[in-house]
C-alpha cells in the first residue's frame, strides 16, 4: 500500500466524533490559508468558523503531530519553527 493510499484512508476519531480525510484536508487548507493571510501566525480567534471547536482541535493536533504547524507557548499557531 502506498503512502498516498494510507493518507486517503486517514480518519481522525475522538469519542463519537469522526473527521473524514476530505473534511480534514479541507479544514487544513483553510487553516493554512488563514495563517498566510495573517502573515505567518495566528490565534484561535482567527479560526472560528472553519469547523466545530472539537473538529478544529482534532485537525490542529493532527497538523502539530505532522509538523505542518507549530504552537507557541502563548497559544498562537505558525507554520515554521524559528531558527
């Protein structure tokens, strides 16, 4: 099984909440677009409306695990680790 096939079957689950791959991909695209729009870093207030709070939290946790985004100690999210 190729890496792409594994990613296509990815679902995030937390109790009774499941996010399909397409839903996750869509939310991730919106999050990254918002980060770019805000100049590289943003807080949770900028992400309201992207999805339900639980689903948003699940997608953000997944993105942090994959090192797509990072979380600053003050809670802001950004896309690259400072050097």
